């Protein structure tokens, strides 16, 4: 496994962990993880997208927009930042569009326990509303 693959896997794990913690209203813990990810991966869009979501969940929409824009500036092809930026900038859309943590789950899990956990996380993220 090369450096880029390891970075990608670690960022996916961070995004998944933060998504779960935000869903469980563990905002303090999710914030710590996000800040650590920002310092470890300053050039990655994922931590900024997560910090935007964190701010949005805390109803600080101005800071959320700033972090979505930062994520977009770092990587204009990173769709979660675009989707979240559109949602937070569109009048009257709050609560009508699901948030995008940037996590994609595979449906071909190796064992049934892992499959249940993946399906639970997928459902949680798809149903997340602000």
C-alpha cells in the first residue's frame, strides 16, 4: 500500500468516525478528531468539509460556509463540499437536503456483522438532516 492509499484510507476512517459521533451528538469528541485531522492533513478537503458540518450542526452557518469553501478551494472535484455549500447557501433549504459527510459505503461487506454496521452507518448518514 502506497502513501496515497494509506492517506485515503485514514481519511475515510476519520470521516466515518466523525459522522457517527456527530449523529450521536458527541460534538466535543468529533471536534477534537476534526482539529487533529486538519493538522495532520492540511491540504485535504475532508477535514474542512467535516468542520463545516460541525459548525452547521452548531448553527454557525457563516463558519460552515467558510469551511465548505476552503474544502472546495483545496479540491474542486470533492463533491461533498459542493453539495454542502449549495445546501447552506440556498435559501430555505435547511432541513430539506441531507448532509454529505463524504462517506461512501460498499455493499459487498465480507461478513454479516460488518455488513450490518455499514448499512447502519449508511442509513444514519442518508437520514441526517440539520
